[in-house]
């Protein structure tokens, strides 16, 4: 285990360039500021240019983990050889400010895991001056975000007989007050944990089932705050204060299918989906003192694999796995397909709502810009933003689009 801190000249440059990035809203966690795929404060060009302006591109390492942007710094979590690396870079130059690396053994004979590789899946989380990472084998680290100093590190690979899911740990952590939430262990046996974000000490745990590949969200339903996520075979809601199971619904999976979608919540309705399984909406209510999730619609016309949906008004933007990455618009109140793009965009597509438009980042390396219409979307621009496979979701802050390719990190500007 080694940590290298290059705070010298790079840190001075970072401070001098702070004003260029401080006004934009940070993108400090999975799926953006609210974990819902909405880009706050994004101003689309009145006319999209022929090309985006490339600011810099650097080789950082392999991984499906998304980068994050905090002020004038970018953070990325990658694999080089047999180690996982956490990098802090200057947003203005792409120069490394600090870096940390730690051995990350991972070996799986299951085909999906071999195909996806050994690199991290979980996106780092920034909160209150600290940076949190979850390694592919369940190693959770809390860093001082400014310097890379390690505050605490916990290795959950030794807590269970089988240390991690078949394809490795993928949950992107979530902070709620003093708690940070993680789901560790294997599909067959694991625990959803609330840890003290400052010390790593356990506050509570739920051991009902091992993890899927979903990242949790917080929502208030019926006046009660709920922590909504998926385990291997279930969608679940836990009470954030003590981990009590409020409700659950089974979605049977195996090692080749998976729960990977981050849910979307509006009011008392939760929108869910899974690999090779129907997309559905749950209305959650409390009856006779018990929380009850009731399916209000379900459709097999759309199945979602690794691309999480985005909800705007009554429009649910999604990516249809059945059509190999076809972007679709669904009526949120019925599940009916309103519009679908011609052709398909690839095996994995990240969708973001950017206000006047929807941005789609396809695993082939292209960014598609869609204008919103009452009856769907209209493609108005297309850019190549990565020259390799792009399974990581980009980070967007102001006019900055930070893209992680197979091993490169590239900053683009829209204005």
C-alpha cells in the first residue's frame, strides 16, 4: 500500500485556477448532485457547435467508475495492474495533485466478470472535505480530499466466506447525516451497512440478503424517510435510522442477470427495472401499520440493464436493453412507450437531463444531444468524446464535460 502526495506546484496551480470552476455546481457523486441524472445549472449552447473544445486528455487507468468534479478538482478511481488507484487532478490542466494506490486482488471464473475486467465499478463520493471509495473487493476508504491522507480504511473482503458479488462490488456509496451507506459481501450472504462517515464504525446493519449492483437513493414517502435500493433478488426499503426493513418486493435473479439500476422516486412512486426483467412502477403506501409496495404498471416492452432512467415530469427517459441501447421515452403514469430513437446506441448508455435537452453517452464513445419535444426527443448533435469504450458515466459541471474512456480521462467544454 503506497500513497504519493504531489501537493507542491500542482496544488498552487489548482488554487490559482479555482475561480474558473468554483461557480459551477459540483458533481460530487454517482449520477450528479441529487443522484437522479439531472444536471443543475447547465446552459446549452443556442446552437451546438460542430465540435466540442477539448481541454486536455490524460491516461489514468482502467475502470467503469465515474469521475467526479468538486470545485477545481477532479477525482477518478481506476485500476493499474493489480492495484486500485485514486487520483486527484487539477481541472484546469489535468495534472495529478495527489494519488493513492492499494493492492486489489480480484479473480472470477464467471464469464460476465471476466468480460467486465478487474477495474472498479463504484463511483467515488465527495462530502464535507472527505472522499470515499469502494474497491471491487469491498475495500472502503475515506480520504482527506485535499491531500489524499487516509482517515480510515475498512476491508470487508474478509467479513464473509465469499467476499464479493460475482462481478465485484459496484454500489456507489451514499451519505446521510453522519451515516455512509454501503452493501458488502456476496449475493448469497452479505450486509447493508450504515457506517459512521468520520470513523468507519458500524452504526447498524441489515443482513436480509447480499448485494446486487444497485446504488441506493433516499426518499420521503408518506412522511417517512426511506432508503431504497436492491439486494440480489429484491427491491427493498430500509429505515435510515436503524436499518429496519420497511418493505420489499422480489425480482428473481441469477448470477447472469442482475439488479443494477438506480431507482427513481417521485412522490409515493418508485420506478425500477433490471437486466432481462420488466420495467415497473411501485406505489408505496402504509396500510394497517404496514408498508405495502403495489405495482401500478409493468411492461416487458422495455428492459433496463446497466442504464438507469431519468424522470422529468411525466416523461421517463430510459434505455431499452432489448433493442441494444435504444433510447426511449415512456409515460411515467402508464409505462407506455411514447417515442423511441431509430436504431440503437450500444450496450451501455448514460442519460442525463440537461434542462432544455437530454444528453446520451453511448459506450461506443459518442455523446448524443436530444432536444425535448412534447412527443419525445429529437437528435440535434452528435460528438465523439472518447476514442475507446466508455462504460463510465461522465461528470458534468457548468460547461465542463469530464469523460472517462477505457483508460483515458478527457475534459471537454460546450462553450
